[in-house]
């Protein structure tokens, strides 16, 4: 953001959404809107965020990446889908796409572990109220990786869309919902 002119509409998925929120809190004058998918303001469990993932689970996943990368990633990818999405074979189709050469599947362990460290430590609850740009936040109703954010965090400029039956990847399983919301946000921002 700092290296380029203009204002930005930031979009992110999962941890990428957290990074977009963090950027919006740090560069308020440069961010014009946010489009967030399957994320929260905090991933790890704490006293003020009891629905988060326990730190022990996050650390265990880091250790498992070093021991058995394939099984660890496969388990994570399978958790991204709801039961109804799995019954349609969407999880297997997604895995085949990844194995066919998607760069996400081939990230180095060091990068994945750095991402897990970020998720274990970042808390965005404090800066969130200061973000006043138009926001569309899309979340699957059956997302077990990152349970849906509390609706009390939303104001008129912050729109929450819950995609019924979707897991952690609604842009893959119910893309029309996501595309329509994206186009609507673009129309509101520009």
C-alpha cells in the first residue's frame, strides 16, 4: 500500500482477511473498503475470545507440518468443507485442483508455520471499531476452521453475509453468492 498511489479496496480470505483488516487499521486514509471471506478478528482462543482455536492445537499443527506435511495439509483441507459440501464431492474436487499444481498446495513449511504463528498471536478486536469504510464480510454457516464472527461487531457500514451450508471456502462452493456480494460492494465503493 505504501509503495503505490491511490486508495485501495482490500480483499482477503481466511488469514488474508485478518491481514486486510490490520492494514485498514494502520492505513485508514488509504483503504476505501474491505471484502473479507471466512475470517475473524482473532483466530486463537483467549479469555475474551473463547470460540477461538486453542493455542495448543495451533502449535500441534506446526509440529505436525514438520513430521507429516501431506497428512496435516490433507486434514486441514478436508476441514474446510461442510458435511453437505463433502456429500457433493466438492472437497475431493478441491484437493484434485490443488494437487494439479495450485501454488497454495506447494508452499514451503516455513511459510505455513509463519502463518500459524500469525494466527496464534494476532488480535484485531481493539482496532476494529476504528475501521469505518464499507465492508462486506462473507462467512459459511458451517465453517469449523473459523466460526462465524459475532454479529454484534457490525454497524451499517459493515455487512455480514452468512452463506448457509458453506464451510471455510464459500468462494469455491457457492461462488455466485460471493461474486454478487463483490459486485455490490464495488458498486457501493466506486
